[in-house]
């Protein structure tokens, strides 16, 4: 976390609060999250505006007219727009001060987030070897991404060079809804199952966006609300199992998702 739905929520929040305001100053409280020099970042942004934003996978790309500010939120990232009279949000790593006396804080509790800049979205995607955006991709793009892939389903969904934006929680839900065991070889799926997987990727991410990533609000029939080893499948009531693949853990129903 945050995964694609959470980053889409951040994008919409930034669009609503922070576009088209002059950035009069930037305060960096911890430069360890920077992938660029602090002086360069400030020179790049001071007296500029956030003109628009885009999202690709788990990355937020903010257009400033002469390039893009890139935000990656790691596991505990967030944004908060606040008045100068308010206290700075806890764990703020960068604060953008606008000329309307409001500010935007980039928050990262566990230091897994990163800030960078790029000349273009295309350059950034290529440099970071990102696959197509999981929510925006077409069925044809998904099928193309599947070519020459032979890994297990859980790992592949987590692989950002395959498709960008899916993380641990949503990969479990997608596989559960498609009735695919996490260790299923992706190249063993027939065309009908590939289409079903594609549809469920879109539907699960759409629900996540609609819920603004708030996992506590998901309906009971989602696996997301039962992702503990002591809980039971919302469909068949079979005991949920925890699985570890390549160092990553997940949850599945051994009855609904037979190996």
C-alpha cells in the first residue's frame, strides 16, 4: 500500500486542492526520499505551478509545464493540503508552499516513498521499465503483456514491468474473483480465463477507486475483508490460507482457488 486505487485517490485530491497555484517555496525535511539533488528540485519547482496530473500504476506524475514531478508513495505515503496557520502534518518529508498561504505536504512514515523529476511521462515509463497501467490498459495490451511470460500468477500481477499498479492486496482479490490459485502458471490460462482475469483486474481496481482505497468499507463478499489465516471464505466458508511466494505473502481460498 498504497496501490493504484490509493494513488488515483491522491491524484484526484491534488487536482482538487493544488493545481494552478504558484509554488513560492519548497521545504525538504528529509532529503533521503529524493532521487534528485535538493537544490535541483527547488530550482525545478520554485515559481512554477502544478498544471495537471497523470497517474501510471503507483506513480503520480505532475505536469509543471517543463517536465514532471514524480511522486511514489511507498507503503505509507499520503498527501495533505493545509493552511499556513495549521500545524505541519506529522511525518511530512516535503512541503510545497503556495502563494495563497496554503501548503501541500508529501507524507512518508516509513521512508519507502520517493520523489523524482522527468522530462516526459514516456521517458519515465521507459526508464523504469513499467508495463501498461493496469486500470487503463486494453485487452489487447494485456494479452501482449502476457506474451513470453511463464511466471506464477501472484508474482506476475505484482511485477510492475508486466502491468503497473497492482500490489499485494488487490492481487489477492483479483485472483480470488477469477478462481485462480496464486501459484498457477500464467501461460497455462486459456483465452477465456485470460479475458476473465482482465475483466476482474478492471472491476477490482474500479471498486478500489470508488472506495478511495478504504479497505474497511469493502462489502463482506470480498476476500479483502477476510485476509487473515483464521477467517473463512465469503463464498464457500472454507478456511482462508496464507501463502508465501518468492518472499511475498498473500491469502487465498484453497477450495475456490484450486491448484
